[in-house]
C-alpha cells in the first residue's frame, strides 16, 4: 500500500521581532551591542531578565533595559552631517581624539553613523536614529553609490587610473571597479572624482596607494541620493521625512515597534532642512 503519511507542515514563525532588532530600532544600541547587553543580564521582558537574544517580542510585551522601559518610538529620521577633517567617527576614542559625537547639537536624539569616514577624511556622513535604517544603508547588496572628491599628489593619466576602473586587489583584498574621473591638474596635485559601491575600510586611499598615488585630501560629496551640497564643516541638517520615506521605501505611517509605546509626533526642527 502506498504510504499515506505526510510530513508535518512547517511551524509558523514566532510573532513579533527579535529582541536585539527591537532594541536597535529603539535607538538603545546596535544589534551587536544589544546582544552584549542581553548577555550581561541588563534586558528584561515582562519583568523577567533574559539571557539569550533568540527571543521575539510583540507590541504587547514590556521591554526594559537596566530597569527602565525603552524610549517611546520615533519615526525613522536621517541627518546629513559635514564631518570635519581630524575627527574620529566613533562614540569614543582610546587616544582621546575628538569624535563626531562630541560636537553634535545637544537636541539630537541618540544617533548611529551610517558607515565611517577615517580620521583624515571629511565630507558627508549620514546619521540616523534607527538601527534598521543604518543596517539597510550599509548593506553591500543595497548598492548605494558613494562619491568622493579626491586630491592626489602626482599627475595621473588614463593609463595610471585603468586598474581602478577594472577592479584592483590590494593586500589580498579585492575592490570592485570604481568610477574615476580626472577633473584637473593643479600644480603637483590632481583632483579626481571617485565613485564606488562597497566602501571598504580606507578603500580609496589604499587603492590610490597601490597605483602609486598619495591621497592628501578626501571629501565624500554624496551617499546614494543624499548630497553634501553647501553644508559647512560641522553643520547638521535633517532630511525631510517625506524624502526619507521615498528614498528608503518606507510607509508613511510606521506601526509601533514591539516592546515600546506608540510614537509621538516629532518635534519641529529649528535647523534648516535640505
């Protein structure tokens, strides 16, 4: 007789979102930091301290960190910041150097940087209050084009720049082909426009060094559709919510995230918006 037994249907996924994702969206910490906080016993759900991030929570659950409820939800927000030269893109620096967070306006909520710019690089740095937006903007699969103005010492020509346009391997690490335009020669230096989609650690500087060029100034002028424009070093402006929704494919109204109360309307910003 034919076997009439059937495999059990796959179980439905647990409702809600993973706790680390919820904490990240609430602006408490990045997902990795949230997992560390959970391991340290600092996070509780409905009054019970949890020991593992493998837990889903729903809007009906009460999530606390260090005994305090996580903050009310805010809609996803995004800021453009002109990072000055000589400032570290991190929350703290072991050498005591100034960081981007030292100079941000006090009225900004807790924000994450989208990607990084190294100490001696300047220009556009995106800031967001939403960990999920940070992750989405940084994913290599998103293919966001980063564009830089780069000043190098030397007189490069098309033959010199060809390896960058074809894709180059530096110290065993492969870089995807870059868009490179020679803008002008200025004395002993040349200005280039470089566009890439990966944004690996010090990618432009390392690639230029590999073809014999030394970078003495690097300015990021755009990240995807977001542009530096006429922002002065240290300036911060918020991107209009409508633009954030359109560019990131977000719905006009975002449901309350699990573990926190429905959001209040954002306060109007006193700073100019692009």
